[in-house]
């Protein structure tokens, strides 16, 4: 009857945004979570000769990120060993990369992927673009903190040595994690921005890139959605088409990706996953990165968009493209048949 002590009334409700995102992921918190049971099961799965891969997959795909951090901490306390290192020692190849990424906090994964993208000669700009164009301010702040801890330098400092020109300006703006977060949309302001973009591109001989960078890297997502609609009314073309016509190279790729994420982040990632498996060979690095980074956020929406865009289920596509423990684990993250 809910009368006893009335304490049920005091339960704080999580903010609605966290409820929504958690509900769209396939990797969810386990009810009746028992950290010491999980530590014992992982230890047993990796001890002795051979590894019980099924146990590793089961635990790492059916616990929330915070639960997995609790497991990692307890694992180290009880065994004096580091879970991620034991996973590395016991598995290999793409399966190893997938399990390690599942065991790490999301911000640490993002930081590690960015470090790798900037390592050695040349920069893998497409990874910088994917991460910085699709993450929220909060995620960017968290990955920046993880990045500083890993490298003892700030993300901004390191980016400055890697990127330049208009592309560099845009990337640095995104890396600040200072996008406007207001949810109110003023149609007049959106129309003004749409006009400004039209006059900076289509309507002008040459292009004023700085205007595109300022608007697309700073304005709120709801505002940009409205701006994109207004742009189509003014120009008769989509903003994406205009950017593709006016720009080239990394800047074009970045601004187009921002527009795609504004319109639908799940559709953006559905396309990423599709391209990673299309044609001969599979780009496992991208496939792993997307499946892990979105597993707890919006994998159900990505699956739905995938089906809409490619008339095939993501599960079937993965099953026909990758196999073994790696494929099995991806299919669990995918959420099984849909």
C-alpha cells in the first residue's frame, strides 16, 4: 500500500534526459547486480588454460558502465591485477579490442581513440571528426579530463599541433565543449542564421567559411535543426548539399557530419556502421568504436535507422560480415534479432 514510513515518496527521480538515453541503449544496468560474483566469474573465465569467452561477453555486455567500473575496482582490490590487462592477455585481435573497450569508461575510450588518431605522422581526421561532431558538451568535458590524465597534456594543446586552417578552427571550437545548450528555438533567429549561411556560401562568389564554422559549431542542436529547415526554404537546396558544393576536404567532412548529427545522430551512426561493413573487407576499428560508444546510449535507434536506410537488419548484416567471438559479442551489443 506504500504507506510504510512513506519513504517511497522521497526517491529522487533521475532527470528525464538520463531516463530517455538509458532506455534507448541495448547495454543496460543489471538488476540485482553482485560485484563480487562478477569478479569471481571473470577470474574463473580467464584462469588456467583456455578462456571461457561466453562469460566474458555475458558480463561485459550486460552491465552498465558504472557497474563495470565497480567490477574493475573490486577486481583490482581482490586480485591485485588490472581487469583490462587480463582481458588483453587472455584474448586477441578484434575480440580483445572489443572487450577492452567494453570494460573501460566511455570517456577513457574516447580519449584513447583520439590519442591513437593523433599518434605518429599524420592525423586520422575522420576519427577526430566522428567523436567531436557527435558528442555532447558533457561527454567532451569528460573525454578531455580523461585525455589530460592519459597524456599529461590538454586535448586543446595537442590538437593545436595536429590541425590547422579553417578545419583546425572548427575542431578546436568543438573540443571546447561549449556548444549552446538551450532548448528554446527562436524561429526568427534560426531564419537569420539560415540567411547568413546562404549569403556566406551559395549567394557569394567564394565562401565565407568562418560563418559556417561559427554557426554550426556553436549553436544549440534544436536551433540548428530549425536553421536547416529555414535554409531549405531560402535556398531551395539542403544545407548539406550546399556545404558539399562550397567546401572540400576535412572541413567539408566535418560540417557535413555536424549537419547529419543535428538531423539524427542514430542515422549518422547507422551509416557509419554500414560503411564499415560495405564492400570487400571490414573496418573493424570503426565497427568496434561505434558499437561500443553507442551501446548504452542509442543502439535501439541506430538499429531502427539501419533497417530504414538499408532494408536489412543490423543483426543480419553483422552476422554475415563478422564471425567468431567478435561477431557473437557484437550481436549481443546489437540487441539480437530485430
